[in-house]
């Protein structure tokens, strides 16, 4: 389709989009894991601080002779809870059990209690330090993690925007293409309607002229007392125009069958010299005011095709030449060889064809300068082109030296 060419859309590769999505998912997973780790460290720090405080209070009670049993029970409960949540060290549970036994003994072994409590305090202080260091490392890593997550999210947003823009461009291209197709279709429908109007006008004119002549000659023949000579002349005129009317109807029917593929041509060995002679014989009654000169080779010209339809195509070219020639002019029909092809040339002495009309000379119903004065339906050369092309040949029009039109038909030899 001619016109504006659709812009090429630079789609983002699917692998890039999938990789970016996986990176976002991975960073989100890492962020969630980091939050879980921070929560665990915070709970561990709170539990270590609680246990250190209980151990410190047990140490004070042992020094002052206070009751350490409730404090030992609270410490044992705290370690059990920690182990249930985090799977803590079994040593803490053993120490808590040993501390409970020392608190339940009578008399209480204060030095042993103080040593154990001091050891617990030192260990819990060390755990709190380790937890603080882990939380510091997590805090240092969190901004980088958040920055990476933000960058990837921004990339995902840009990717989505790019995909959306690409989809919009594709939609614009599709809409433009469909609009162009609809415009072309509308132009085609307008052309078809114009051809239909031209066809009806042309066919009406072509059929009305011979019908009017037939009616007029019949009225003359029937008027007054019959005159054999006048009746004979009237019948000759009627026969001539009836033949013209028949040819026009044949042209219409043949062209219709050719366009829808129902016209079947035979392909058999033929002599193009005999085909040209037959076309000339058929054309002489039509060229009543024009001299027809025929130049043929001495030997037969062998080819393969449908002789009847080739004669019809040559006859259409001769008919067109006769309409283009002035009264008393000459139409020349020639057949010769040109290398591996046969060349059939039809020339006339008319005004030729305008440069603007030449590309449309073989279009159906097209009539160039002088066509209304000459008559004609604009179908003969169209049918001639179709017949020649069905024989793998070509037909072309050019100017004749000295004025006039020159039609050249080329057909492959057998």
C-alpha cells in the first residue's frame, strides 16, 4: 500500500523485562528478609537485656541475703521462652536450672550463686554487644538495599511507560493503516462507480446509434411504393449496422468473460500469416472510407495459440486505426519476424494520441482526444491487450513517423 509508511516500533526485549522483574522480586525478598532479621535482633537484644537484669538482681540479692528464688524462677522462664522462639543455646537452660537448684537449697550457697550470676551477666552483656554490632551492620546495609530497590522500581516504571508508548505507537500505526485502507477502498468504490456510469453512457451511445440507423432505414424502405434498388441499399445498410451492433455486443461479452476468467483460449499450432489475412478480411467492410494495405512475409509464421481470438485482437486494432484515420486515409497492417518473436504492426495516418492519453489507451471505456467524433466504445484495445497477454505477448502504442498512431503486438514464435 502506498502512502505513509508505518513507523517501526522498538519493542523492549522480553528477556530484559523478565530479568528486571526477577531483580525486583529478589530485592523485595531481600528487603523482607532484612526486616525479619532486624525484628529477630531486636527481640534478642530485649531478651538479653531482660536476662542480664535478672542475673544482676540475683547477684545483688546474693550479696545482701535477699530471696533469690523468685528471680531464679523468672530467669529460668525467660531462657525457656527464648529457646522456644529462637532455639537458643542449651547452656543457658542448664545454667538456669542450676541457678534454680542453688536458690532452692538450704542454706543457700551464696558464693556459688554470685559466681554463676556474674557469669550470666558477662555472657548476656557479650550477647548484647554482638546483637548491637549485627544491628549496626544491618543499618549500614539497609540504605543500599533501599536505594537498589528504588532504582529497580524506577526502571520498572520506565519499562512500563516504554511498553505503553510502544503500544500506543502500534495502535496509531494500525489506525493510520486502516484509515488509509478505508480511504483507498473509498477511492476504489468511487472509481468503480465512475466506470459504471461511463460504461452505461458508452454502451447506451454505442447501441443507440446503430439502432437508430436500423430503424431509419427500415422506415425508408417501408415508405411509399417499394423500390427494389432502395430496398436493397436499405438492407445493406441495415446489415452493416446490425453487424456493428453484433460486434459491440461481442466485445462486451468477451471482455466480461475475460475479466472473470470464464473465457477459455485454445493453444494449438497456428500460422500467424493466415490469422492476419483473416483479420484483414474481416476489417475491410468496416474500413469503408479508409484504404487498408497489408504486408505479409512469403513463408508461414508458426506460433501457438487461439487463431480466432488473435484475429479478433488484430481486428480491434484495425477498427481503432480506421476510426483514427481521416477520410481517404490509409491503414497499414504488417507481419514480420523480430528475432524470436512475431511482430504485428498496425499504423494509421490520424492525429495520433496525446502523451497524457497514452498510459490509458488500453483501459476499458477510456476514450482520448477525438473519441466522441470517431465513435467507439473503448473496449476493443482493452480486449486486444487481454488476448495478446494471454498468449505471453505484449502490445504497445507509439507515434508513427509523419503522424498517426503505431500499435505493435509481439507474440512468441513456436
